């Protein structure tokens, strides 16, 4: 099947994890894909792996000037965007009492400010009828210790998706968010925890998942691809949870 044949898709943070898996799925469905990242070596490796139809652009979405440069690059390449997957994000976890201003700003600058202005600055390039998907998290709506800033940044994304779905409806642009639970991605290694702490946390988390496993990036990618396609033409302003049932609080 080619659900996205001849579509142009931009994926921020597309050089690893969910972003890279989604790039693979988009390409398999016939799209041309532009991925971004903050490390040139990682972008180059991802583009080599993805092959024909993929383009990599070095861009830090926390830097508005780099978002401007990304928009101009995509405009020069394709002069339109049919699918915008705002995926770039970082995760840091700490108690409220130990939070620093630097940590707060870093998380918010990437996860919310960067996402907000990526959407804002790409609006002139978005085709009428385009699809925008924001990568949120179950942390946006669940209470998990040490996730106050991270969860807050994702809750802001959920709100943005709803507001944008109303503002962009006259152009038939659909805006949705996807909220994964525990997914086996490289982000866990970037939390600042050491290997033993990560394994301990992952083991405890796995036991809380009714399906008793972590999700994999390709499963999220298939959900994003559905929302990007015309099969989801009547879906906007919604948040899709993909978490193995972890936010379901069983009574017994």
C-alpha cells in the first residue's frame, strides 16, 4: 500500500527512535521525507539507512533561527509540506525540590517552545488538507514522580494540538497528538540516569504494563502513519494513547 504516495513529510528528531521508525514507514508508504536532528553524524547515518527519498537537515528546534533555516530548506526542496510530525524532544526526570532553572528551560525550549514555533513557522508551507502530528506522552495526563517539567511540557503539547485543530480547520489541516507510554527508544539513555538505575526503572515500569512489555518504535510509527493518511480524514483535535494499557488503573 502507498497511503502517502507523493506526499512530503517533515519529521523533527528523525534520526533515531520513534522519529526514525516513522521515517521508514512514511517512505514505505510512498512519501518523500525530511528528517532533522542536532548531530550531523547521526543524521547522515540515518539518511544512509533510509535511502532514496530521505533528506537530512541539521537543526536544533530549540533555536528559532535554525527552525527558520529548516523551513527555507524544505521550501527550496519541495515548496510544500503535506505531513508535519513534530517529534523532537528530550526527557529529564527529577523531584520538584531539586529542579533547576536550567533544566526547566532546556526541557521547555525543546519540547514545547521548539514544537510550538516549528508548527507556527511551517504553516505557510503546509498544504490545505495537511496533517500535523505532535508526539506527546502519557506523562501529560498521568501523575508520575519526578516528571513535573517533562509532563508539563507534554501537557502543553496536548493543549496546542487542540487549539491548532480549531484554528487550522478552515484549511482542512488536521492536528492530533500521539501519547506513547513506555517505548524502547534511545531517550532512556539520555535521562541522566546510570545504566543500573535505568534497568531498575525499566523493570519496575514493565511490571506495571498490563501487556508486560515495552512498546517498540515501529508500533508508534504505524499509528502516526495512519493519522498522517487520508484514512484519518475525519480525525482532528484528538490524542491517541499507545501504552500497553499502563494508564488503565485496574481495581483488582
